[in-house]
C-alpha cells in the first residue's frame, strides 16, 4: 500500500507534469537569453527609414567595399533603381553582381546582412560562368537589396 502511495504520484509526475515544467524552464531560460542579447546588441533598433539613401548614391558599395576587397571579389554590375514612392516614403532597390569564389561570396553576403542594417537583402542567385581565357569556372552572385527612405516634407 505504501508503494502505491509513493509510486502513483511519481508516475503521474513523470507522465504528465514533468514535460510541462521542463518546457516552462526552457522558455524562461530563452527569455533571459534574449534579454541579454538585446542589451549586448550594438545595432540600433530603429526603423530603416531613419537612414540616408545608400542605394541611389552608391554608398552601399562604399560600406561593403572592405569586405569585397578582403575576400578577393569583384563587382561586375551595380544598378540602383526606384521601386515605389508613396507620400514621403521611398522604396529603392539595387541589383549587385559579385564575382569570385563561393566562400568569399558567402562571407561578403553575411557582412552585408549584418553590418549594413539600413538595407534588406531580398534575393540571392548564384550562377557559374566559364572563363575561356583563363580556363576556369567563376561563380557570380546576383543580389537584390532594398531600402526604405523617408524624406522630410
């Protein structure tokens, strides 16, 4: 009888309550971790509309040129264009074609995403091309980035 009094609550705990309590503990730990990361984060939590226009002026290339040069890439094409305007808000896009090796391309794309919060990477397309002169295959990455700007009335 004493065994039943001890075993039934333990069995109920293991089958029903323990998973819920463990999930709650994980949830609380993740909340604490998120708060710590938000405090440590150096990127301002403001809207991209508060930044100047990087795409039309070409300042985006200036911002990522250290990464491009460090990774041995070349820029084959940069085409900024106006996508949409509504009131004081303007959506600009740019097409950037980078050429180089795969890992350096990925490093540069990563740097663009993390070091330039003003723009949003919308599309990445990889294509290989044969260079007949140098008898090698080169990789090209076509990036589409967008930025929302706000002009003062």
